[in-house]
């Protein structure tokens, strides 16, 4: 386990504990501290296969990343994803089982999207074009 610095928040302490647990079961873990907070990357390396990664941050956001075989049947990929989702849905640590925070999540200042022209904007536009307007606009460009 690689630790870049001492934990400075409850979320960072939690990530340190998770990193220690994942390292104990064979994953390579790295904790990264940035001005925005701490995040964890844990990697399961299986010889002859692509890595499986878990990425988590102080706010509890967690990603599981893995590669599906391009030669497997799509139904096999669906079955794998469905089994993973079923296990997550049964987990007592899943956030949907807890009440949603009334306050903004630490370090999150709203959705940021980028338009095709490259100009950023925060959040969705206040008026969405109808399908017909959007199709007409794209047909003209």
C-alpha cells in the first residue's frame, strides 16, 4: 500500500482503512491526496488478464472498472453486470440504503459540462430544445 500523506478528514481516514483491507486481500492500493481531498485506487492484477480497478473518494463515490472480452457473447456481459449490480444492491454499505445528504457533498460545486464549441457551462440549460428543434439545428450545421 502506498500512502501519500496522513489522513486529514473522516473520509480520508475511512479510505485509509479501506485501502488496508483491500491490500490485505491482494489488491495493490494507492492513496492520493489533492487539494480537493483524498482518493483511493486499488488494482487487482491477475497474470495474463487485464487489471480490475476500484476507485473511491472521500465522499463515498466508488467505481469498479474492468474489461469485458470483445469475443464474449453480449449476453455473458449482461449476466456479469447483472450479477455485480445484484451484489451491490444487496450490500448494506450501499448509499441508497442511507438517507441522502441534505447538505452539498464536500468538494462538489455542481455539474460541469462542456459544449461541442468548447465553452464550459455549469448545470443544464434552463430551456431544452425539443427533438424537432434539435434535429433541425443539426441538419443545418
